[in-house]
């Protein structure tokens, strides 16, 4: 599987957190994960569709925030000077590197049980390998965007290769969504692998009407930790920050295991989940 293995961030910012370390998962584990998903996905999907939202007693999604590239081309304080206009105790939940069975399914079920909508930045290779999970993410109302084809460091490859990575990731998702390999994204949002952008690729994305998402805080879930450790880490950081775009990886077992408790924490501590969507269909932006 592809995974974030390094981040570039502005360490002078008070809320910049940590650097990443690599993680490699072997073919045996991948095969195990595939088999497990084949066995449990139908049951999870049935649970997720058990009751309509909104539902009393759940965290819920408090509002939709439309993000317009003309006014917010780049957001996320860990990479950029600007971020989304969130009020105190408002959070945007984002998940990178999926879809990846069975952890993506567990995260989706946790979100559905609390009637919460999130944003997914999907890796093209994983999209092509697991289109059914992509369709489930969409069916459950989440925003789906892209994160390149195979998750390279775009700072370390030629600009033309970087464009190919971006476009191939978009076309893989569009193929699953609409059956055509368009490089015009239905949802014009993009996140760089490891936040490793270049001025040229940032300019290109802005010229194409695509919003670049960084994050305001993250769970550092690329590191090995228990769900309990991750819960303490992210809730401590959220308490300090008060709000923000939160980055998780739905490919991580500890993140999937922690998600129900994290959503309960948000509910019990009066946080509100904001769902981001594009300000207008990408087709009308043109490029
Ligand atoms: Zn990533």
C-alpha cells in the first residue's frame, strides 16, 4: 500500500506538530486485509445504512462549508498562511491514503453511526483496486478528492511526472465515479502526499481551479501507537488548537479503532463537524 512517509511543514508555527516516519506493509498483511474485507464489508455496510441521518443523540454534521478556489486556493496552517473560516470548536475531518480494506470500512461505519460527514483524499491505485469502497464513501455522503496516483514525493520528481501523478489520480477516481477517465475532478480538491508541494504544482492546481488542502492539526497516526494513545494525542492537540482541519489516515488500524471514541469525545465536548464541499461544480470552472 502507499502511505505518507514524510511531511514538510513549517516548524516555526506553534501548532506544527511532528515529522513522519515511514511504514511498510508487506504482501501477506495486504492479502489478509483483502480477505477480511471480503468477509465483513456487507455486514458493515448494512449497519451503516441501519437508520437515517440526522438522528437524535448523535454528533451529526453541523453545517456545510463551500470552499471556493478563487478565495481559498490553499488551506491548512501546517503548510499555508491561510485556513478555512471555522469558528471555535468547529472541525473538518479528513482522511488520507485510502480506500483501504478493512480499515476504511471501519472508519465509515464509525462516521455513519454518528451521522458525521468527512472528506477523503484517495490514492489512485487504491481507488482502482477497491472501487466498491469508493462507491460506499460516496453513497454515504462524504466528499471524495484525490492524493495522486501512487503517492510519490512530488518535490523529488520532474514537474511533468508530478502532473501525470496528479492527473492519473484524478482520472482513476473519475473513472469509478462516472465511467470516464476525465482529468477534470468532480470535486476540485487535492492534497499533496506528505504536503510536499512545489511552486509550479501549486500554481498549476490554482490555474485549474483545484483547492489544495493541507491541515491545521494531525493525529501523527503514521506512527505506531495504540488507539488510546492516539485518542489522547489528538484530543490534546485539538484542545490546544480549539478548531481546525484534522488529518487522519483511514488506512491505519489504530485510527479506525479509535474513531468511535474520538467522535464521542467531539460530541461530549461540544465540538461541531463541518462538511466541506466545492463552491460550484468543477465543470463550470473550466481550464
Ligand atoms: Zn498520504
